[in-house]
């Protein structure tokens, strides 16, 4: 890979700020990426991963923080996009000193960046960060685990997609193939089972499979077979990049709607192919925005209330419908329509800055 030129990175996709952080004493090496703060402070989790080199960490952070700008905008939140990456092995390199040092760096940004959990980071780590900064969310006792909210939003988005495909948003009697029944998949299957959906699942972990079989009596297939299940809805709820040339030709469904991030291996190529196959695609970062809506409730509400969060998450139904409207209006695939929806909000709101407001 060509060595990344740092300003080239900032300019190419219009990033505002990249903060490189190192602290010898704690061993902290981190990159805090702030993509865009037009709508408000940049919110996005911190990921801890054993990246093979700095460039890989930088690229991951850049990609993820830009994704957060789009997700937060699409959710109608007054939040920009950011993400931090800590370079290290989450099983070996964690310490109190490391997370508190990281917290001090987050604090030094004065609220331009708000952090939360992501891959490799748990609530205890975030409590350590919180000892040094208030610019943290997803803490236990407040918005906490985002998965139930992500799952509920995904379920609501599925119903919006069903309305487009079948004229009714009832999922009763439909067949849904769920790839991955971890944190989000478990709660999603619960909603589906409660509505009388025929659910088929696949997962790598026996305990995750057992839980949904015992509680909801779902059917199970081997991980590699989930793509061949003839169904109404295929729900990617595990990994990114799983909609690709190999899997698309095996899918036999009317709708793709699931919580996994970055589902399309090559968005332009596979987003178009899905259209040509007459499959309705509910774009990932719109349908899986329930978790961030819940986190925003912790950031903005005077006191966090899970019921209010749930009511707001329900609006993902309308947001998916809006994506379909833009897709029809502009004659573009739905993955692209999601970007248009997000950009429309950012552009409209940036006009607010043209209006002078005297200081109070
Ligand atoms: P998780 O790690 O708890 O669950 C993922 C599950 O997928 C695991 O049980 C794993 O065994 C399974 N899996 C992995 N590879 C598989 C394969 N090839 N076939 C079948 N199963 C496989 O993760 P999660 O928190 O449930 O998140 C699921 C997806 O949703 C991820 O892509 C995540 O980025 C995305 N997402 C999650 C949230 C959230 O609130 N947790 C929010 C937005 C997006």
C-alpha cells in the first residue's frame, strides 16, 4: 500500500482533524478522527485492535469516522462524525493507566469528540475514560448496551422494507434468514419471533445458537448455508462485506435488511447489482442507527429515559421509507439514496451558520 500522506487523507474526504496520540508511560498509541462537526460534536466509539501498522489503524479510523457523520446525519441527530482507534491487543494491553490517559486526551478536545464503546472496548474501560472526561456515553446505568436499540430499529426498518415489497408491513408468516445471533441478532430474533415470523439462523458460536433455539424455537443451518436459504428477508447481522459477487448469486430473497455495518463489499458495484436483481436493500447505516439514537439520548437529554429512546428508534421506519422516496425521486439505488438523505441534512443545517446570532 502506498504510504498515506496525512494531509492528503484530510483533504480527500474533507476531514476536519486527526489527532495522533502517544504516551510512553502507559503505552497508549491512539488516533482520534474527527470527520465533520457541521451538525454538532463528533460522536463515535473507540475501537481497540491489533492493527498490523499505523496506516491500517489510520485508514480504519478514517473510514469509521466518516461513516459516523453519515449515520448521525441520517438519524436526524445534532451530532457530527468521529471515531477513535487505540492500537493494541484488547486481550493483553489494557490497563487503568492506558484508558485514563486516553480519557485525558479526549478531554483535551473540549467536547469536539464524544466517545463510546466499540470493538475491543467494554463498559469498564469506558468508566476509566470517564474518570478523566465527561465526553463519554454508553455508560452503565445510563444508555448502556446499544444492542437492544439497534435490534429494535433494525426490526422497524425491516417492516418499512416489507411495506415497500408487499404493500403491508406485517411480517407475520414471513421467512427471515438471520446471519449472526450475537448481541443484536438475539434481540432481533426475539422481535421477529413475537410477530410470528419463521426464523432461520446461523452463527459460529454454539452457545449463541442454543439461546435462540431454546427461547424462540428457530431453525438452524450451518454458517455457510445461510446464503442458500430461500426466504423473504435476508438479515446480515454479523459481518461486513458479506454482500459480494459470491453471495449475491446465491441469495433467494426479496429484501436485504440487517444490522451489520458495511454490508456491501463494493458499495457502487454491489449496490447496483442488488437493484438489478429486484431485491430491496435497506441501507445498513440507516437501519442500524438505533444504538446511536439511544446514545444521543444520553448526551442531550436532561435525564436519560429508555422509553423515550425507544420511541425515537421507532422512527427508523420513516427514515427507511424516506430513503426509498429519494431512491424513486432521483432514480438511484437505495445505498446511494441514504447518502443523499444524510448530505441533504448536513447541507441544510450548515446554512444555519450563515445567520448571525449575537452572543448571550
Ligand atoms: P456480536 O459480535 O455480538 O455478534 C455477531 C455474531 O455473528 C456472533 O455471534 C458471531 O459468532 C456471528 N458470526 C460471525 N461470523 C459469522 C458467520 N460467518 N456466519 C454466521 N455468524 C457469524 O456483534 P453485534 O454487536 O451483535 O453486532 C452485529 C453486527 O451489527 C456487526 O456488524 C456490528 O458492527 C453491527 N452493529 C452493531 C451495533 C450494536 O449496537 N451492537 C450497532 C450498529 C451496528
